[in-house]
C-alpha cells in the first residue's frame, strides 16, 4: 500500500500535463482498500498488546458513517466499550455517531427510516449522559438541527419545542455557549410554523449572547414580519447591530479569500517553476 500511495503521489505531481492520470475511481478504490485494511487490523491490536493511536478508531467510525455503513460502525463502537479495550469511547466517539445519524436522517425520504435514525441519535445522547460525559456545542447543534430540519416533518408535530428544550438544557447544564448554528434552525422552524414572535425573541437572544445571525436568517425573519405586518416587533437598535455584524463578517471573509488567492498563485508559480 505504501508503494501504491507513493506512486499515486508521483502521478499527481504531473497532473498539469495530463489530468486523467488519477481519476475518481482510482482514489475510491484506494480509500476502500485502506478502510478494509484498517478494519482488519483493529481487532488484532488488542491481543498483541499494541495501543492503536486514538484517532484510528474515530477515523474508521467517521469513514464508515459517511458511506452509511452504520452496522459496521456500531460493531466497532461496541468493541470499544468492551473492558480492556485500549481506546474506550469518549465524547468525540459519541458525537461522530450522533452527527452521522442526524445527517443520514436529513437525507432520508422514508419517515420510518427517519424515525429510526432519530431514535438512534437520541438513544446515544442519553447513553452519553448516563456514562458521565458532558456533550459539547457540536453534539447539541446536531440534535437541534435534527429536530428542526429532518425532512421538514417535525416542524408539523412541534418538534421545534423539543429543539428549544435541547438549547435550554445546554445552557442550564453549562455544556457550552450556544452559537449562531444553535439558534438558526430553531428560528427557521418557528418562522415556518408561523410563530414569528418567538423567532424574534430567539433572534434577540442570539445577539445578546454575542453572536451574529446569518444574513439569510435575518432576512427570513424580516420577510415574515413584513408579510404579516408586524415589523414593529423588531427593534431598530437590534436591526442596526445585526446589520453591522453581518457587514463586518463579510469584510473578514473577503480578506481571507484575498489571502488564499495570493497563496494559491504563489504555490502555482512555484509548481510551474
């Protein structure tokens, strides 16, 4: 495998002459072979008393979940929970599985499959709390996003309230500081079900917490308020603060993009030389 990897890297160096040397099919076969090799070597590390590097099982879990091999990922997760395993599950292990179940539910059209994946994600979250782990903002954001966006089904049955409960739990237990990614799905869900007054409250709470909403979120709330003739609910001072924050963020992004363009041009010049 090392020889094959070196060979592919050498081929990539000459990609400016022939772009068809390394194709997607070749890289897919390489990734599949590396994954199968990692799965085969993982059980052998315990009897040999060799400690695998901590990212190894996590990378395997993440790779398997990305291609929807949840049974294999769950099998590795169960092995990690066995007594004596050198890399027991930690907060990152649970977060990878929870986020993968939530992401898979978002892409599923079957309501039965959605409910199954949502149940698995919430079961892992409860198990995580039972084991004494403290979820972080990423874990909560995955569950909040799941409640508000999964196939747009849960907005009908008021699962937005459940997302609100998750947000309050994160704040009450000091498991992290809610960010714009925590509030945005809730605000969108509330606007979709016609609860724009509550959406304005969450928007103000987001700004009070020191975050800036996304431009799309802000425009969505303004559009719903204008359509219902309730623009008086949105304070002018709050609007000014949000618009200033959005403009500042755009300026920062443009600076980063300019620096990246310069780095790429320098790298391309060195490669041609």
